[in-house]
């Protein structure tokens, strides 16, 4: 399968600091024996890196700080094949995510937005054939402005969950959420097309609340679930924009998500989308 899709991701860029422990601590509890890692992250940057690795022509619109982390985050995106000419250097520090992951791959995340608060669309142009993807780790006002200015296919990963302006919801050609976010945003029942992930159960597509397609999850041994949702978002968007059917697109995205949870990095190393279509056919 050949992917030749221009994709622009507008969103967050974070430095991930992850502590992996045998189990997640409860409120007020300390759990020792952890292993500390530092990695590139941010929902926007994760989706951009995944899209580029899957084969889309990808550019990133975002912001990092004038610090060492900012240099590292920009370099990590470029190394993944992402055009970083739209990543500005802000006066605030680079965004940071503090992550705890247990032995089963479950996680808790606290995000300090930093430079992500200064993401701007100033000087950015969009073309008619361009697919544009956004998340909600940057200002909702910026995302709404993006929806107005986007001339092509507009994808919204509505995470973290929050009330959505009617204008944003009605403009989105595709909204992607997990089952918890779907329950927290009831207005999604009126959206044109919504993808919902159900973890180990699989994923589905809905139109105006009516289920169009479902695909079971591909079996995997989870190591880290942090980047799985972002990889799924990139894969589903590319698959649908490449002309795959709803069901085939879900199968492909599920296969990419399964590969992502087996990678300890929050930004997993992925192959081309066609590889996952072959995996799905073989299964």
C-alpha cells in the first residue's frame, strides 16, 4: 500500500519523564524501585511522528522552549521524518509530562503545558488537499481557529475530554476518542463521524450515534500504553484518507495500536501502514 497524504498536525510537544514501577501508587502513597526514562512526547508530536513513520508527508505546527529540551524535541521530530519548520521557539519552557507506568502498562500522567500555551497559527497556510489533525492539549481557541481555517479534511482527537464548542464539533470530519472520553462528551452523539477505542476490546466508528463498523483488537503484550492512542489516531486518519473502508481502516489502526503498546517508548517505532494491513490479513 502506497501512502501519499499531506498531513499537518497542530498540537502539543512535550518532554516525557517516565517512572516505571511494579504498580501505580495510591493517593499519598510512595512506591519505590522505579526506573526513570526521558523521552519525546506530547499528543500532537506523537501523532506527527507516528504519521511520518507510517508513510504520510507530515509537518508539525507547535511550540517548544528555548532550552535543551526544546532542541531535543525538535530534533526527535525531524529524526522521525516530520517537517518541523512550523515549530516555533517560545519564551516559556518546553512542555513536560510526568508519567507513571506500572508493570501492566497502565499509566497516570500529569502535564505541564509550558510552551504549548503559545502555539499560534500566525503565518500558517493550509491547502485544499491537506488533512489537518488537532488535539486538546493546546488552547481550545487555537483549535477552533484552526477548524475555521482548515480547507481540507479536519480531524480532532478530543483528548483530554472537555466540552466542545458547537462550531468545532460541526466542522470536524472525524473525531477520535476513547470510550471514557466518548462518555464524557455527550454531544459527540451528533457528530458526523466518531471513532471510539475500547482498549483490549477493539474500536468502532459511529455516524450521528449509529455504529457503522467495528474491529476487534489485535492481541498484544502491553509494555507501555502511553503512545498507543496517538499511534491509533495517526493510523486511522491515514487509512481512511487512503480510501480504505471503515472496517479495514479500523483493523489497520488496531494493528498499529497493538504494535505501539509493545514498545516501551511513548513514541513507538513503527513501520509503514501497509505492513500492518498485511499483518491484519494474515491474522
